[in-house]
């Protein structure tokens, strides 16, 4: 099943941090992703992944986010929301 991952970050990112997160997303996540302001001054990271269940998707998304933020040099907490993509 294909899942959309929406991760709200605990703080707004600088332009340079956003660029760095996108670079790492494109390196690590097969279909890439995006990052930008959401809900006022909260930044959100978005990408898709495949997993057989929501539990697996949640664990996989957290692993990706931990690596993405670490490699991008960004210190922020996140809250993940998953959405099953239509047709799955």
C-alpha cells in the first residue's frame, strides 16, 4: 500500500535548512518529497512510501525522518500524520 507522510516540524526552518532537507529527501526517498510552511509558521515535510500496514508506515516514516533531519543538520521534533493514498 502507498502512504502519504505529512510530518509537522516543531519549528519553522530557514531557507537553507529547507533546501538541505529537500536535498536529503531526494537522496533517500525513492520518489523524493517536499518541505515548506504549513499551518502558519510550522514547516511540514511530505513524502510517500510503501508499507503493508499503517503501523509499518509509521515506523518507516519515523526512521526516514530521523535520518533526513540528521543528515540535513536540522534539530527539530516532528509529528507524523499518515494518509492511505486513493486506490489502495
